[in-house]
């Protein structure tokens, strides 16, 4: 199995690569992982991963700067229906648009927009942003293969100030509570995405990465 990890210039690729390697070993999956900026490597892959961190607009610009990459990505994901995983801002890019540093078009694969969070405690006081640290998951689609073995309340590692708004409930697989519900995992058809850094989420993250490698949508 060939897994292409797209590098949109937003960093954290080494952690993603290491986590996938460990997840493959623990899951008994024979796979090679390539961090790439080359459209032809995405075209040759069996699965595609889009990590991202930082601002939506910057990650979108980074993706746009890769020659032929969006065409290769859409061919692989939309037409060939290869399994796809978006991580953090990579998941956000799956949405229709982002509102960070202006309005920026997303890939349009899930409904909704990436909007600034406004988390409040029980006294209506503002909670700190970014949401940074561990938070428990509320599973709305626990039978989804990417969530196999994940239990309600299992913790994942979040770092973000923007989140999906006006998404399709049918595409929300899990959420977290941070001054209100925050979309944590999205998915439909051959698409999956995590708002949290799955590669930094310990045993939960490794389980989900292994699930993704075994997933046959």
C-alpha cells in the first residue's frame, strides 16, 4: 500500500509520518508513506493524507502553490474514491470555505465553513483560545470504521481557534465540548477528517490511523 502525505508547507509532517509508521507496524499493515509536494506521487498512491496547521488561508495557498496538486487530489479522491484523511487544518480545507484572514474557498467536500470559535463557560465568560490540550470525544457515529475501538470520552489533542460551523449533522462523526459543541471528526463516503492532531493523540490517534489504513470505503 502506498500512502501519500501531502506537504502544503505548514509543518508537522515528520510527526505525521512517524505516527503512520508506528500505526502500520502495530496494525500489521504493509505500507509505505511518502511526504510529497509532487502531484504524480498522489496520482500513484492508494490512500491520501492532507495534514495542516496554522491558518486556513495559508494552508490553502500552500496547496495551490503545488503544481497540479489540486487536480491530482480531486482525481484521486473524487473520481477514484481513494480513502482520504484530513488532519487539523487539512480537515478544515475539506469544508466549503474558511473565514480566517478573509474568505478563502475550501475543497467543498463537506458542508459548512471554518469560522472563529466563541467558547463560553457557564457564566458566559470567554474561554481561552486557542483550544489547546486534551479533550474528550462524543461519538455520534461510533460504528464508522475509522472510529472502531474508540470509546466515548476518549481524549484527543486539539490546538485551534477556528472550527466547522453549519456543517451537515450526517457528516459529523464525533464532537468535543469546549464552551459548546465543537466538530471533532467528519466523514462521508471515502472521506474522513479530524480537527484534532491525530498524530499527537497517543493510543487513540494510533488506533484511528490504523483504522484508516485498514478502511475499505
